[in-house]
DNA sequence: AGTGCGTGGTTCATTTATTGAACCGTGTTA
DNA sequence: TAACACGGTTCAATAAATGAACCACGCACT
């Protein structure tokens, strides 16, 4: 059941590393018979979603993809799509959300959705540049974003915002490693006192983060029982937003987010009803 | 025959003016049964090429389009695709081809493919800005491009390049009208003496020209018997390149190019073995 | 309240297109 | 020269797509 879908699935096997695929190879990859593979390719080709290299006889994604993408942008401009996804996530977790995108070499706020459920909320300036050393989003970007961000860490002095702010490049590198394993990052008052941040990456087509999605929780609501809900929202947002922007999640990316994999805690603070984030390390 | 293709054809009905379509309406548009329409949409939705607005229940192009477009750019970057299409056209007509794209408000050379079949050929400087009043490409752009180009015609003085160059805005407007009906434009030595130019538009997603494709013929080979071949090459190039850049041909665009619809001739020159371009007017 | 119409979506017997093993011709490699 | 992998084709068997009728819902107009 679902011939059309099976045909479309042929498109899944094209990737950055393998933009052209031959008939037999695609037949092997998809597990379908060579004849059916060919039929599917022909159908896709007629529509323009597949193009055959007349020399090598191998197949690649066709120009119709561009037309559809342009139409998509009309139907749902990138940020509009992101906004509605963030809104529905906001309904679930009841906290403010914050989408930032990497522009050149700085992480900039692209979209803010504030919670409508609480009067005490984290309000963020939408014009702000996100400091890479002081926020969960920044750690995420260092871990999943372009390597140059990580490499030149510490070449410029890191600004201190609160007494929790990380300013030592080496400790930041350590945390970034943990973020890479966990898939998400958190920060506790390292940018603004009383604000707990949780962030996960949004990937581009090349499986490198193009931005982050973050949930900001005021200290008063930062109880550990709410953490699983936050993380699961974050996880689905990473997938939805990556899809929304036309990106691709790396295969190595965690399939779920574990509360115990937090990278930041409040040193010296006794375990209490607040997030106990680093006990599992 | 071709279920997958029928499913994909559902995507054809989405447009700038109609980015969201409901089930019944799409069923009517496509002529397919409502049940099959729904099945197709479901298949496309599962792949991500269709997304349903949960509120209005109507459908729109999905985020997978963006992913595919990004893959397409990897497999065949826009200009690379254009180059190979121009090469094969060059093999057919045996003349130099010239792709220009509108950048801001000037028409710039993007790609030049010179003929390999003749030693006498038209060579074009690839860094050149194409004067809109003196070339076939310019006339095409005025006719099919953004309206502001046409509207502010004559607000700046028009440069004269040869004694054939058009510098009077009113006569240019007259020619542009003809080009709009014909679908293609020609120029005879209005930019450089001895060069016959033939151009047709390349359309963007909004059915407005984003550039032009031109064939440049040296006077020595400008015989009228070669005109049909040139025009048919131009016509297929308009379609291929428009597809290559993800654009869409307007419904009103001519389905073929007629030699008699030429807009430019050599005033005063007797009819001879050269192109007799305006005799049909 | 009721009536009619348009909507999105479902059902199931009928029809029709999809499927895949085997096959062909060609080019490459050993 | 022989074996192999490639792209592509054939055709009987089969499994999937199809569409008329139908349902439930919402809305506008009497």
C-alpha cells in the first residue's frame, strides 16, 4: 500500500555525500526490484523531481525541487512555520521559547514566543545577540554548529555577565563535549540571574547546526519534575524546526534527551526541589 | 498508468495565488476522485511534500520541498545545470550562447558558452552589463521582467552604442509590446556592429523573468534559413532554463516562436539571403 | 428550529496498475 | 574470452488503486 510513497522514498537515498545514484545501486539501497525502481524513477523524472545524467546514466534530484521549495516559502515562510511550531510547544511546556539563528559568526535572536500561561516569565530582547559562552544556545551552537566557532573559542576575551558565566575556554570545551553527547545544553543563570535555559540545535542541510531553539524557565518554576517535559518538547522541536528549515538531523544525534546528561549545574547548591542536573555525571 | 506521477501532479495545483487548497477543491482541480485525492495527499504528507493546516484542514506544500531543493543545489548548482543545457543547445545551433540574470536592476552576464564549431564567433565579455535598450536580451527583460524596468524606461538617458541602437523610449516601448506577443526578441547590430542577437526570457517562480538566454550570430552566418533552428533552440532553452532555476512559464507565453514575429530589422537594407525579419508585420 | 449545501473523510466491490523473475545488450574487468 | 555489473525490458501473476455512495459535521439562509 502506498505506491506513491514508495516512489518518493527513492528520494531519501540521495544525500550530500551521494548526490548521484545509479539504477542498480538505488535498487539495492531501497530493497526494491530494479524494474520497480526504474518505474519510480521514471515517474519522478517526468515530474522533474529526478533528473538523469545523460552521460553517466545515474540519477539525481531534479529541478522541480526548486519550484516546490519556492512554493513552500510562499505557503509558509520559514519563520512563520517556526513560530507556529514554537507556539504549540509553548502551550505544552508553558514557558517562553527562543529561536536563534547563526548569522555570519554571531547567534542572533530570530523569534521569541512568550508564554501566555504565567505572569512571571522570561522576556528576551528580540534584537539581542546571544553570547556563545553564557547561554545554553551558545553551547549548543559550539557543539553542533560550524567548527570555526569552536576553534576560535578564546581568541577573543569572553564577556562575563553574571558570576555563573563561563569565561574559561577550557571548561567551555569540556562542556561542549558533553553537549555533543547529550544533544541538548542547559545553563543556570550564566547570562541573567534567575533564568534557567535549555537549548537544542536546529540543523541545516549539511547536518551542521544553523541555529538553536531554547526554552527559558524562571527560577521559581525550575523544579526537576518539569524537566522531562521540557526536554521532550525540546527534542521534538529540534526535529520539527530542522524539517521546517529544510535541514537534516545527523544519524549520530541522540534519539532522546536524558535529564541526567545536563552539562550545567549550580555548584555548591544543595540538592533540593530545583533541577538536580549534574548528579548523574 | 503512473500512480506516483498522479500523486505528484497534485502538487501542480499549488501556486503563488493559491498556496493552500482544500480537499474538495483539489479533487475538482485535478479531476480525480475525492478518495484518491485524499490518498495521494496522505502519501505526499507522509513524505513531507504536503502539510495540512490543522486549523483550516487545507493542504499546502510541505517542508520536504526545502530539503530536496538543498540536495538539488548540491547535485547540480543552478549555473552548472544551465551550462550543460546551453552546451547541448550550442551543439545544435552552432552559435555562441549567452545567459544573463537580473541583479537588482541591471542585467548581468552570468554564463557564456562559445561555439566550438566556427572560428568566426561572437565573443562576449562575461563581466559586461547588458544594456537594456541595445540588446535582444534587454528587450526581453523589459517585456517579461519586473514592471519597474519598463516603467522607468527613459528616466535615465539611454546610451548609444552603434547607429542602430534604440535610444528613443517610445520606439522601445513599441518593440517591447511586440516582444511580449512573440515571446522572443532580436536585435541587429544595435550593440555591436555585425552581431545579430536573439533572446528569450527565463522565468522565476512568480512567472516574471529573472534573466534571459540569448544566441549571438555573426553577420556572416545570419541567413534566414537558419532562423527556425535558432528559434526552436531558444524556445526549448526558455523552458529548460526556467525549470532549471525553479521557475514557471506563464500560461500566456507562446507555445512556439514564429520567425515572422521579429521585432527588429535592418531598415533600408534590401531583402537578400540575410534574415528577413520584419516582412510579416 | 429546520433545511440545504459544502466541507473533510470513509467504505468496499470492481478494476487497473504495480510487481519481480528472468532476460537482453553493452561495456568493463580479469 | 569469460565473467560480471551495468541500465533497461518483458509479461504473467498479483496486489494495489479506484470511485460511487455514504457519513458526520459546520455553516448559512429561511
